[in-house]
């Protein structure tokens, strides 16, 4: 009660009791929300709804090996809480944050069940070293596969470390950024029981218009093509597809009493893909508990996740077969259930037989758990021991029957069975000291960390099965196991680290953070086992200065600057630095059978991690009583010692390629995010939010010194190509790594028209009277780049009483896509053998010179997508006996795409690997509509 010492605290449900007289003012306060003052007028019940404090300076943000208040951050860190997650049929946590953070590009290529999107934080920084961020779930470190083992509805927040001053604490694993995932925990008080469910229906968002059977007959008759008509009238795409369904079910309960809390959940994520016989089932069980002991000086935390993921694949290849197969072929032999095989075509595959009869899937059993013990030795000094274990067993089984594929027929059945086990363990010990004295505060941390991964597996492939009844489940039935088709492996990698970090704050205005990490890794060459990764960053809270005290516009203004060095060891396997040999068959000599071995890999004792140096300058701001807030960041990074596979001479090398650290690339950009609370009253609330990023990665050099001392002179490397004519011909490079240019630069011939015979003409750019072939042809030119020049997202939110409307609209522009699939379906010389697109008739192109990939198939890849739109309603549950809260929602995903791209979807692979920006065919992108229900029981 304002002006008195009378007050109270609500229980976990927000209930409270307070003695108040008429006319007195009650002050309501809660961390993260704006305080409210209400005049008491005699009511027996008084409820308030808090308004978000956009400034939220006291908000806790997770950083490496600890937490900080948002106001004390000096690095580029973005926090996304569960209330800001994208709703709907979420199958992977990355979908929840798509479009929610500047500089974080999440790329969903098609909608194949069980296939996760890729994520790139501040663009592409490596060629073959890997660009996936490190994932840390409640302290457990892993790759992106770790996200498949977490129920999306059990995540409380995701913190994204973007600049090197924030990620350097993770040393040789932090170059591509870090995702810090915090899961939901139990709370003291009443037991909470929750159910979260979503059901969605999916359809193909876009189809390519290939010729129907009637159109095909008319066109071929007009052109005098005969012998192809097998009497069918088949829409192959329609025949192999269906309506897709996704179900998410999560049941969770938790609670606790003084000194002990717990939470447990069971989750099922079930998908039936829109292509027949494709789907995914993911079952996850999770339990977490926290126990206080020794007069609350000791805190013990336990986490355990167990999951089973089953996937059935039927990907882009099946859909490509359906697009290209003649519509005049029937699916079955007339009046039988026998699949039709066109004996006039070489290696013919019936698309329906492929998706119905092939076995292609895996089963992954995973476990990860951790135990943390934190003990407060004296006031401000805490010692923490943490251990985690992650175990994953994957079994893959594939079988091509005699009726499923041409290869299956030719080999009397092909069976494959692979098993892989990953066993990863981590231990760290942390000493942390926090102290405030006067205007000064310090936070010092020291860590020792040990990580080890053990990886093993085996593979077997057999052919010539007596029948198709058992397939690869009983692979011993195979009559033949060709040489090299039985293999096994085992290797391990160990990382030992020493690290420290110090935070210093003076009056809360001037903040310094410095960290240092030293890593030693078993995977590197003998001459480079250890490396150092320092960082330093500063922040100045301008809004706390005296000269800002007499204004009422600026609520918060903080300037940040930082520098750090991080490493990347993703692209290096456990044995890449040493000579490897393998069996290469048998030889009879002197009447004896002698096994042959050959060297398959050169040694590289100088092999080491890539090193990334990054500078970052940022500004955080909030104006107008916290209604307008955001951040602006500029960064510049250099990746040195680029990992790349180089061609080398034999001799002096033993084989003709080697993985080496040679070359340099730069990565620079700008990020901007903004949120504005436009309207906020008793009934309406409107927030407009969005972000923008522009990032460019440029190849500076691919030159350097190789292990034997020779200097490379490589400044022009092919980085991706495809079979344009679709006949298994030359794999022509289309994108390149060119010194001084963006990664994935399209270097192409120029289309010059079509001659009277339907042959594509190529422009003689250098004017020498002929079309020069090869990568360095003078008739090629730089036609564009595969990576977008900028990405953006717009995230408005409107609420009216119990209704809520949220949207995510995102897009990318400034890049190109090479439409190989369209090229393959546009060549009229394929008429009579396969199908073509309807617009191929107006194009009139019969043949292309596959060695001369032209810009005719290069298209603008820019797009704007309605990623997510959700309408939700919160029921008034007062007076309900069993239900404390209930919400229902209706979600549409991928409702529309604005793009000039003529393929299935403008989002194709651009994750940084070779082939970025080249569309060779994808699993169709779907449009889905979902209904969701969230219930909290009393």
C-alpha cells in the first residue's frame, strides 16, 4: 500500500490477501513488467494485468558458463523467450525462432519429415570447416542433432551468442556462434499439470505444371514422335502424394516444496509427409529436478532426456521421378496389381513402385543427462562441478526390391544396413567469485573442462537376394557381398580446455568483460595441438550519465564494442592429420592369396583449427518509457587458416589431395532490430517488431603454404554444379570460389538465343570466334551470387481482450538461384522419353551444351514469405473446477510467397557447402493449417 509498510507477495497462482482502506493506492510490481498503481474503491477482489517492460534491464540472459543481467551485457547476445516463440506444428526448436533474431538465418529446404532446418549465425564463415553453431542445452554441449532430442514445448528460452567477444569463451567450437537453450524447470508451490497439443493438415504449396497425358499426346503427335504411348493417363505427382498430417502432444507436470523442485514431461511429435511412405515419429521423455542442501549452500541439479526418433525417407529423388516420368505410362499393368515397367527405356523406375515398395529409414535412440553440484564456499565464492553424458545409437535400413527401382531389378535386390554409436562425455569444474564494494562490482570465473567423444559403426551391403520378403532385416539372405561392401570403424576425439572470464562494472555505467581460453585437441596435427582464444569487450551506459538526467525521452542507451578470436574444428575428423591405409582387394602371387593395402590419405602434422577474428560495435536503446526499443550492430570478421581440400602432386605426396589450412575470407555486416509498443490500453495492445541484416562473406585468398613447404596458387575453385541435361552427363560447375568475390559466385556463359534447330546459343564474350570451354573461359562472366545480400523479418502482434493475433513475415533478397530442375524439365529433345514443363513449349529449346552452363536458368531468388500467422483465444476459466488456464489457437504456416522464382520454392540450400544456390530438386514445401490447445490444470 503506497505510503505505508503494509504489503504482501502473491502465491504461485497470483493470489494474495491485503487489508486496504477506501481511497488508498495499491502498487503492483513484478520483475520484467511495468509497475502499476490502482486506487482501492472497496472491491473484495482486485486483479491487474501487467504490461511488458520493453526495457527489462533486470532480465537474466544466459551467457557461456553462467548468466548476466541484460543491462550488464557487453557482447552481441539475443534472447528469445518462450512467449515470443512461433506457435503451430513445431517439429524442431529452430522453427520456433525463425525470423525472431537479426543476423540469424534459418533455412528450411522443403518439408521432408524429420529433416531439420539449417541455421547460420552472421552468415557463412567457413568453406569445409562447418558453419553449424554450437548447441548448449542446460550446460550439455553438442551439435544441431541435440535439438531433435528436446521437446520444443519444454524450452523456456534460447539465447544466441553472435559476436566473438561472446563466443570466444567456447574457444575452438565458437566460431559459428552458440545457441544456449534453457529448458523449463519446476517451481516451489502447487503442482502444475499441463497439456499442449497441436494438429495440422498439410498440402503441397506449389506444383510444377508438366504436360498432362492429353497434352503430351498432342505435342508428340505434332512433332512426329511415336512409340511412347503405353495407354496411361497418369498424374504421377498426384499419385505419389497425399494430404500430410502433423501431431504434437506434450504432457508435463511439475512442482516442489521448499528446497526441492521437479518437472517431468512426455512428448510425441508425429508426422505423415505429403509424399507416400515418408514420415517421422519422435518420442521424448524428460525429467529435471533441483535439490537444496547444507543450509541451502549446496544446489544439486539433475537432467535426463530419453528419445526415440523413427524416420521414413522418400525425398527429392522420388518427387523428381514423378515430375519427369511420361504421363502416358500407366502405374500398373492393365487389370493387374503388377507395377508397370517400361522396357523401352533404360533403367526405368516406376515412381509409384519407388515410394510404395522401397525401404529407406532409420531409428535413432538417444539419451543425454547431466548432474550439477554448486556449493557456496563463502559469501560470493561458488564452486561448481558439472558432468554430462550423451549417447546416440542409429540404425539405418534400406532395401531396393526388384520392383522398387531399376537398380533393384538389375541386382536382384539391394540391402543396406548401417549402425552408428556416438558416446560423448563432458566434465567441467568452475570457480566463480562475485563481489560488490561501493561503486565497483566484479565477477570472476575460472574453468577446467574435459570432453571426449567415442564414435563407432559398421555397414554392410548385399545384393542377389532370393526374394524380397525379408530384405535388409535379414541381410544374411543376400547371395553376394561385393568387395568393399562390408566395413566398420571406430575413432575418438578429446578436447581439454582451461578458461577464465572477468567482468568489472563501475557505477553500472562502465562495464568491462575479458575472457581467455586455451584449447588442446586430439584431432589436430602433431605440431598444432594447442591454441589460445582471447576476447575483450566494453560497454558504456550513456543513459546513466548525469548529463542525461534532465530529459525524459531516452530510457536506456548503451554503447558496446568488442573483439575476440574463436576457432572452428567442425570440418576435421579424428584421423584427418595422419596417414590412412585401407584394403584394396586381393592378389594371387606365388600361389598364395595376398591382401593389398594402399594409402588413402596424406599426413598433415600442421593441421589446425580455423581462426576467426571479429570486431563488433553495437548500440542498445529504449525510448518513450520503454515503448520503443531495439539494437544496432556492425561487425567485421576475418577467417584465417581456412580449411580446404587441395589438389596436390604425386609425388611428393602419396595421394592427390590433402586437407590443409590455407586461405582467408572476410565476413562483415550490419544488424538492426526494433520493437515499438504502438498501443496499450485495457482492451487493445499492438506491438510492431522486426529485424534486418545485411551480411557479405568474401574470399580474400585461397593461397598459402602446404605441409611440404610448397606454395599454392589457387584463386579460382569450382564450388558446385549439376547435370543440366538430366542424362547423367558432365557435372558442370556453376558456382565458384573466386578471389575477391562472394562465396558461391555464379560464373556462367551468357545465353544468346536459340537457333532454328532448337539448340541453345552462347555469347562469344571475348570475341575470339569460338566458345572457350573450361573454368577459366574468357566467355564466362560473373552473373550473381548464391547468398542473399540481406534478410529481414516483420513480427507484429495484436491483442484485443482475450484474442491475440501474431504474424511472422520474412524474406531475403539480392541473390540468385540456378534452376537445374527447370532446365532438366525444359529440353524438348526429351519428349518421347520423359515429360517436360508446359512452358517449355513456348521456350522451344531442344538441346544445350552441358559444358556451357548459361545464365538462362539463373533466376532471382528473392522472396517474401508469410511464415506464420496465428489467431489465439484465452478462455476465462474463473469458476472452472479443474482447469486453471486454457488457450486455443489457429495457425497457418507458409500461407503465401511473393517471388518471381519459377521452381517449387525459392529457399534452396545456402548453408555454405558446395552447391549453395543450386536447385536440383527438393522435397515439396508444404502449406499447413493447425489447431492448438494449451491447458493448465489445477
